[in-house]
C-alpha cells in the first residue's frame, strides 16, 4: 500500500499576512480620511488642488476621477516627508543628477536644466528680440538693456559632468548684437566672472542674490556715470535659511540653505491697480521691502512685495526711470533709490498694455529693461513692450 504523505498547506500561513496587509491599507485610508487638510503646500509655493464638484457628466468623461486623484495626491498624509524620502533615495542610491528639471551640481549647486530650445521657444525669442529692438528705436538714447546671464554661465565648473547645456554665450552675443543697434547694452559676463568667488547667485533658487544684483547695479552706474549706493555707509540685515524654487523642485536631502542680505530702506512704494492703458488706481503704499515676507517660505518676494503690474518707488536722487522687468529686478531696484527721484516698475505678467502712453503721461527720463536670460527667451508677455498706444 502506497504511503501517503500529508504536507501543510502554505495558504493558511499566508492568511495572517493578507489580514495584516488589508488592515494596513484600510487603516491608512481611514487615517488619511481624517488627516488634517491643507489649502497650501509651502514647500512648492502653491495652493492645493480643490476638491472637485461632482456631476454625472464629469463622472462619465473621467474629469471628476482625474480631479479627485489630483486632490488626493495633494492631501495625502505625510506627503512632504514621503517625497523627501524618495528624492533622497534617488540621489544616494541611484546617483541621480537631475530632479524636477533641475540639475544637481557640485558643491550643493542647483541649476535650471536647459539642453535645447524647442521650436516654440525659438520663435518666442525672435519675437522678444524684435519687440525690444523696435521699442528701443522709438526712444533713442533712453533705453538700457540688461540681460542677466544664467548661473551656469558664470559657474560652468559646478555643473554635473557632461551636462550638454545650450551655448548661452553664443545666444547672448547674438541678442546683444541685435538689441545693441538701438539700445545701450549692459553685458555682465566679464564683471561677474571676475567676481565669481563672491555670493552672486543663490544655490537653491533661480535668482541672483542681492549681492549679485548690487554688482549689476554698479555696472549700470558705471555705464550711466552715476555714484552707486554706498553699502559701507549702511547697516545690512541677513535672513538665514532661505530655500528657493530649485529646492522646491528637488527636495535635495543635503541642501545647503541660502541667506539673504539686504539693506533696510525707508522709501515708499505705491502699488497700483491697472484699469486700462495709462489708467491706474492706487491700491496701497508700503515700504519697497516688505520684511514680513522674510518670515514666509517665499522670502525673495519681500523685494518690491512680489511682481506687481505697475508700481512707483519714491527715490532720493533726481530724474526718473521706468524699469521693465522680471523678478531679477526686484532686488536690484532698491539700489536705484540712491540715484533717481521716481522709479516706475512694470511687470508684463500683470500689465497687458503697451508703454507709450505711460511714458508720455508719467514723463520718464530713462528706461531700463532688466530680465534674466531664461525668462527672456520664453516670456510670452514681453511683446506688449512694442504695442503702440491706442490713446490719441
């Protein structure tokens, strides 16, 4: 008679694991349901997705499910900690040198990745160069063009090895050649390279530091024959633990925080509501450096209180200047109070009109166009600068 051997089934042994797994998933889902909800993700400097309103139509076409998924991702418990852990694993174990479109360079540097220009950006760049060139031709002798180079141009040795960045130097040469036909061009590359051992750019953010802005301002003063703001005659304040936009994209585990050194000023700035072409309504008047924002995550926004469509700063000098800008100018403009009595500031993200009427109405003596390279090449709003006035 054959011997029958009985063996224990592995199924019963697996039951406890299934139960534990189910309890873990159910408990996690239940806990996440009651986890405190937030309206803003400070690390990413943005508002969270809103809980989607339900409708049968949105359910049928899948929009409600997609919106709900996005809301759940923003509200998932310990979301920031999970992302930070995942990014640390990516860098330590897998030696990643790119995260969220940011290159992880040497010595804790982070750079915006820019390997190629797509067709859309190439066309936009051509439009922007043409717009600035045409605008400058309308105001001969009045316009100065300052295009700040990227940090990667000044510190190429800090890029990850073999990073195939675009040839920004060649592009800057071409841009300056075209715009320089009608405007005074301020090329900072040599001056910044000579001072590259100084703190010119943030490592965790896409902006230059107030020190970099000051040296750009010095070059502007040299071009215009002006006496620069004397930093030695003023007391500086330093704000520590600044983590900028590059950090928000990468969550670098061994981040080296930046600091912001600035000079307190008493100059007033009036921010206007733009109601139409050369039609402004004062919203509020405040100090040109909103120190309350140094206590928030977006510390750089303290300069000029962010990016407003049109504002006017009261200066201590003579004459007037209109600055057409991106956010690089925000830490630059406070120094101009030493030299000008009136400083107008236009940011086309919130100013959808040409400048002719404003220049005529406000009587600006000079015009400074100040952008950084990576904003300039892709900004779809800059074409407003050449839009003719509709006011007769």
